[in-house]
């Protein structure tokens, strides 16, 4: 039986599964390891999502510092993790059971801002009135 190709733009089950494996392992590495970068010292990092390329050789990792809601703080964290990506990739390779350890690309996670914006819109009295009808 032939496999169905993934819908255009939609990740395959393999990509989703690999992303979750990487997300959990990377979260463990980040909590255990003492990173020497001053921008990463005493920062609690939230790994929101990991999106893998179809060949699983690249992983886009969406991160945000816990408690820092500023865009500047998120960007600073992503840059610091990018500087440490070779070290983190080495540690990650020992944690995961995959043929290749992907290249890590850290991106500031803006999804929390979008969720907050949607909450504010839904709390607007005019929108509440329209939703009740």
C-alpha cells in the first residue's frame, strides 16, 4: 500500500514525533547543564515547540525566558542559545536515539504575545456582545 504524502506545509507524523523527542531532551539538557554564557545564567528557559525539517537534519526551536515578557529578552535568549548551539547539539546527541542530531536553530517564541492579544480581543465588551448572540 502506498503512503499518502503529507499535505503541503503540514508536518508529517515523523517530524512531529522527532520534534517532541528533541523538545523533551533539550528541556532536560537545559535544566541540568551549567551554561557559561552570562545571558543564560539563572534564566529559566521554556521550550515551546520544536519544528523539524522533513529530513530531520534541522530543528527550529521556539524558546522564551520564563518571567520575561519583553521582546528584547526573548531575542537576547535566542541569540545566546544560538551561540551555545554546538555545545547543546553535542549534549542532545547523547540524549536522543536518532540517526542524525539536527542542527539547532533557536527562535524567540512570539506565540504567547499572540495568545495574550487574542485574550484581550475576546475580553472586549463589543466582541463579548457579538459572541453572546
